[in-house]
C-alpha cells in the first residue's frame, strides 16, 4: 500500500471502470464526430438535440469542478481512502453523494447531442452502468471506512440527481 493510503480499489477500478469508461467515451465521441462530419456541410445548428446537448454541457461542466473543489484533499481520480480521509457532507455533497459523476455524465451525454448524433448518444448511454458500478465500489469503501456515519449520510442524500435518484 502506498504511504498515506489506507484503502484502495485501484485494480478493480481499472478493470471495471477506468478502462471501459475511456474506451466507451472515446468510441462514443468518435461515432458522434463521424456522424457530424458525414454531413455534406457539417455545421452546428440550433436543432432541439443541439440545444439540449449544449444545456447539458453548460449545466454539467461546472459540477465536477465545484465538487472536486469541495472535496479538497479527499478528492482522488481513483478509488482510495487516505489515512486522514474526511467524509465530506457539506456544499453540493449535502444533497448528492456523487456530483462528480452527475456532471461528467451530463457532459458526456451532451456532446453527441450537440453534434446531433443519436448513435453517439446511444453509445454514451453505456457510461451510465459503468458509473453505477463504480458508485457501488466507492460506496463499499466509504461504508467500510465510515460505517454508520456513511449509512446515515446515504439515507438523507440522493445518489446522482437531487430530489430524484
């Protein structure tokens, strides 16, 4: 174990999330860009899907930035618990347990919609089960570390969407 790291799920995270996520995201964007370029004269238009896509991107982009800033030292791109790890329950985390994923999903779904690529959008939908699997692993680590405190936090917050899910 690395110095200062109490628990890590890096191996499992790489296999079940990080590698599939990068591959799915890359393939989804390639499909969306291919469909966009396939048009005789590709240009962004104010179609309904493009407007929804732009709204998802603009609404989603700041969420992970703000969430990571709120986490400060507890933030990590991989699943791990540090020796001095804190359970953050304030700010955006007082309503949603995984806002980093919420914002990222919004952006990833918004990009193909902005390009009016329904096939790219369909491919990007595949990231949702990957994020849900990662959430399950992350919540397992957090429950191991924080026990009843984390269980109470789960009871009063939503997983991804405030007031919904």
